[in-house]
């Protein structure tokens, strides 16, 4: 099964890339776009026979150990 | 007794050689260069995690390096109350290991900053003993992610435990901003609670030789040796 993990900076943390993207989009005429923030998507494969419980536990552990720095980031497993 | 030290090299480190020369010239003692895949560390007084772009800064700056094989030994070294100094990427690695609080995020203005900056000491520790209060040091920075962040509770702890070692400042004749990269409270370097581990964004190993613009970086090693 394909796993998608969305990692983003916590809301209160300055995300300057999003600000620059917003300026560029605004200058291209997309003036209604605001509060742009850029995150990252990590995709990986897990064997299909892994149980839901084990899957959640493994993803959580991988995020805590390496994929996410919980001082500045939060994550969400998509789909 | 001679002062012994070591520099860890990760793939992508690019200030390891500068750090080795810095230690050789200033300590006059034994200096080891250790590859990140080693599993043992000689008994030394000081270990430096050098600057650079370890593992290409993939995922997050310092994230991969913080899981290298040598890190267990580096943590043991620090737990033995011996000195550990992380410079630039080394500082990022120390926060990723969890030996230092907080994290280093993108510079506020999204610019890679490669220039001289000015810092002064905030609270006294063994790394800045030879530096006078209000003495302004000129030391280069070279980073994209040097904007120190922590939450307010952590900031209060850092202040109460006097863990803030250096802060950015403005020199009388400089046109640099007072807080060059947007760090909380202009923090340029912090220690752990025991004050034997220091992480700092400025590069003292680029400010010690006669051919450097400034020799203020000497004061860190001089403090440790004194």
C-alpha cells in the first residue's frame, strides 16, 4: 500500500517560502491567493499485509524518529 | 597536560578541514579527524561537529547526520562532561540529536547569508570565559537555516538557566542588521544546561589566522584551554 505523509511547519512558525510564492502569484494576477504556506509530502510503500494498527504505529514511530521534527513541524497521514 | 580534540566529518561537511587547522594551530595538541561511520571516539577534551551541508541538507538540515553511527559516541562524550562544539551545520545537528533545545529554521529574509556578523556574549560559560562583557566579536556566518526558534517556555528555560551563550549585535561601524537572520531574541549560540555543549551559527574557525579578516574566533579555544 502507498502511504502519503504530509509534513508542514506548525502554524505559528514563520514560513518565508510561502510568503515569496504568494508575492509571485499575486504579481501574476492571482491576487485572491493569500496565506500561502509550503510543506512537504513524503510517499512510501508498506506491504499490504501490515495491519492497520501496525501501520499506524510504524508511521508514528518513523515520524518521531526521523521524518518530523516536532519542535517545528506537524504531520498528517493522507488517505 | 595537552589539550586533545577531534572533528567529525560527515558526507557534505565542508568546514571540517578549517576546524582541524583551527584546533591544530590553537591547541597545539593532538587532533583527530573522525569519519561519521566510525563507532568509537578517542578520549578527547573537545569534539567539533563542523559546518557544511551534511547529507545535502536532505529532509532537514542536520537530520540525517544526527542518526549517524558516531553520534552515540558523541552523546557519550557529552554525557562525560567533556566539551562538544557544533558550528553552523554542527549546531543544526546538535538540535536534531536533542542535545540542544530548539531548532534552526529558514532565515527570515530567505537569503543565504555569507558575510561577517557581530556577536557578543550573553551568559558566561567555559566557551566564552576569555571574552569580556559587551566585547563585540566579528565572526563570519554562512547559512540558509540559522534562524533560531523555540517556544516561549523553552526560551524562558534558556534564560533562567543562562544557556544563551552568544547573541547577534550591531557594530558601531557596521551596516548589518542587529538581528541578522530573524532568530528569537537574536540568539546566535546556546549551550545545554550543563554548559559543556555549545552550538553556534557563526564560524570561529574562519576567524583566527593572520590571513583572516578577524582573529576573534581564537577566543573560544583560548577560553576552553585557559
